[in-house]
C-alpha cells in the first residue's frame, strides 16, 4: 500500500527554536550577526532583528519547513527565510526517505490543524516540545518506498481524491 496511516515521528523530527536575551537584539545588520527569525517575519520585513551569531543555537534555510507554534493563527506551516529561529518556531526535519517538499504539503493537512486546534488551550500541551504529539497518526506514505515513488503516489492520490472521486 502506498498511502497509509503513519505515525508522524516516523516521517519527521521536530526541533524547537531558542531564544537569546533581548539585550543582544539589533535592528540593522552588522558583521558577526545573523537574522533572528520570528513568526511575524514570514508576513513582513518591518521588524527584522539580528543577534550575535555566537548566541544562535538553531538555524534554518529557505527550504526548511518551519512551524509557527503560537498564534493566531495557530500551527502555521512556513518556509522561505534563512537565519536562526526563535522559540515560537520549530523546524520539521524529514526522515532520510521523505522529500522535503512532500513533507511541507503533508503537514498542511487539515487533520493536523484540527488536532492541534483541539489542544491549543491546554497549557501543558502548549508548553510541550512538539505542539503535535509525535505519536499522532496522519494519512501518509509507506516509508519503505523510495522518496520519488512516495511523492508521485501522493500527488496521484491527491489528484484522484479531488477530481475523480468528487
């Protein structure tokens, strides 16, 4: 079977961000500094912040899948900025046999948003490492297949579900 119910931790890992002290923030780039990415940066460049590179602990590039942990709106799937990311973001890192673009669209499934939305007011859940339980299951790939087969079959399944079966 190409598509099946999978445990989310079988297809990706989540890496939380870090937060340097506000005293080291600057608004203009200087040598030895790196951009500190915050959720709002995915909507506007009006509040760009830089931190000393040696205080940065978590890094991402434009292709990395970032998840906004807080809202509104909650559970934003983001990408497109290079830098160090703060605690309001976490990075979804695909397992070796999962294509990055595939994971990006997989994480945008409505089922995951609904799951996160159920628990958003739970203080313990909101403070957790994940905001998405690593044991949560979603409709995903048979991870024993090569990445290109997984991606092609997911696209075909999407096409059939939207245009053939409706």
